[in-house]
């Protein structure tokens, strides 16, 4: 019987992430501003009176401010989750932990809002305080709902690697759905709803990314389809170690995508296009179709094939990376012109993410995650250490952003360099664990050679083979197919 201390949640692991999130929020809430850092000293009494006055009045904002309000809410969700995770006692979190986490989150929000008075023209209102405290509360609630399951998964007591993979895919599906629905500015009044319903018919047949270069539009569509491949894999992995057939998985997936599409229609700034919906459905179908193929493959042989052919897409990848960043052109600035066109504030960390909407900032970050994750995949496939993926992405992103300074109308972004490097590093580090989970859902070798689908005969044969293996090796780990 395992030691009870081994089943306790390792909450100290969340402390570095909590500090990173807290420092980022504090920096983005004070130092970064429309004109850079703008500190204005205030008398303590004057600052307190101003703070009390501003935070005691609810400002009636229009629906055009809803996206910013939702952005402030979303920003504090990870903070609330991580704070509760760090504070959770070793014997499990209870009401006292959740209440204390809520009080500390509220104190953090109040402290940030008070500090913003010294950095005008920051907006300090009761509206945004409520949004941020509510976001932290949602994060605390998410931890409360997921804590027990996370403990079981941490020690592989919830179905092993297969259930861990399914849980990760569920989190991914929720995340990609929220990303599609950003900035979450839903129509909440009858007037907004009527206006939105009048706009929807003209948006259904629009092209996503209208006004952007064709190559960017094409890459956005391809990326939106590839993003739904893991979702299709999830639709096959049913609860209780069962696998859904193609038709059943498609029904579940279509129901989910239809719900997300209808919610997108209710967003004041959403773009519910049928083309994007069709591409996502195709991506989901690919994920559903590829699962039987993966289950019947030999993981070791498949990994060797990936390593053998992994260098072939590299030239195509580099050309596409240059194209989507606007670097395929004959028009370039001279060094003097590039220096003259340089926007100094753009070199300030997070400035370029601050001056745009929070939804646009999130989409920019996700876009660069997609751009540079292949470097981490390449390092993993070739058996190269993850720190080399970090170096490759750092050098490549630096070159790309430096070249953007020499393109008319473009500016480089130092934030993208950091995002690229850490994306490649994390991808290379996480892929071995992800591959181990995929190995756990493959058929045993004796069943694989004769299996042509995911029917009950193959599942029964796999179960009998695993049962015989467990009887011969009592200490072996059981994985239900």
C-alpha cells in the first residue's frame, strides 16, 4: 500500500508559476502604459481619498467596454487557481483554504489598483475591481472542482496514462473553445442581441482574416483546422477506458462545435464564419480518423519514422514562417530608414501586447506558440536535448523580429522572442510524456497485427492479453483499453 504522504498534492510546484503570474500582472498593471513608464508621485492622503472615491462608484459602461471587462476577469483566473494550489494544505484543501485564497486575491487586486493611481492614465474603477476579484474567484472554484482529480492523476490512480491523456485533452478542448470565443463579450441586453442577430447573416460567408495577406489567411485556416485534431482524438477516447466508433465520435464532436459556433454568434465582436466552422470540423474528423491508425501502429517504429523524415519539412517551415511574418518581399528599408522608423516604446517588454485589446494580445501569443512549437517537435523527434530547441527558437525568432524592423510598415516585437524560445523548450520537454500517453492507448502487438478497427473483438482480445500478462507479472501496471 503506498505511503499516504505520496498521495498528497505537491503544491510547492505551483509557487514559481504563481510568482511569475503575479509579477507579470503587477508589471502590466503599472509599468507599461500608453507612453511607457509614467510614475507621478502623490501625497498619501490624496491618493487614499482618490482611491476610495473611484472604487466606491459603479460606472455605467457601454457594451463596447465589455471585452475589456472580460479581459480583466480572465487575467486573474490563473492567479486564483495557482494561489489556491500553493496554499492548499497537504491533507487537502477545504473551505478555510478557499476563503483565505479569496481574501488574499482581493488584497492583491486592491493593492494593484491602489498602485495604479501613481501611474496615470490607468483606469481605477469599481467595475474592474469586481471583474478581477470575480476572475480570481473562478480560478479558486476551478481548483476546488479539479483538486481531487489532479491528485489522482498525479499518482496515476485514475486509469493510468490513458486517463491522464484524456484529462489533458479535455483541458485543451475547453481552452481552444474559450480561445475561439474570445473576447467573451456576449450580448447581454435585448438591444445588443437584436443588433448582433442583424449582423450575423452578413458574417456567415465572410473570409476569416479579411484584409490580411492571402498567405496569412490560408495559414490561419490551416492552423484552426490542425488545432481541432486533438479535439477529434478526445472524441474517440470515451470515459471508462472505452473508444467510440467514428460515427458516434462525430456526433459528439459536431454537437460541441455547433454549441461553440452558436455562442460565437452571440459575441459582439465574434466572427462566426461557415468557412472557419467547416475547417474546424475537417480538423476534428482528421483527429477521429487518425486514432484507429495510431492504435494499430507500433509506437517505437512510428517514432523511428518520425525521426527519419523530420528534416524534410524544415525548408517548407522556414518559408512559411518568413511568409506569415511579411518577410517575403523585395521592398526593404535601409539601416538609416529603419532606425528613423523605430518605435522605441515597442522595445519595452509587453508594450506591444498592452496597446492592443486583450483578445488581440492573446491571439498574437497563440499564433507564435504555433509558429515555434515545431522546433520543439523537431528536437524531440531527432532525440536532441530540449535546450537546443530553446537556442534554435531564440536565434530564429531574433532573426525574424530583427528583419521585421527593415520591412516598411512593420516592427519587431521582443515579446515574440521570449514566447518562441520558451514554446520550443516546453514542447521538447513535454513531448516524451505525451508520447508515453499515446503509447498507452495502442493495441498490444499480438492483437495489432490482425486488428482492422476498434470493434469489440479487438478490445476483448486486448483485454484477455493484458489479463494474461498481468497474471504472469503481478507487479506490472494495468492499462485498460
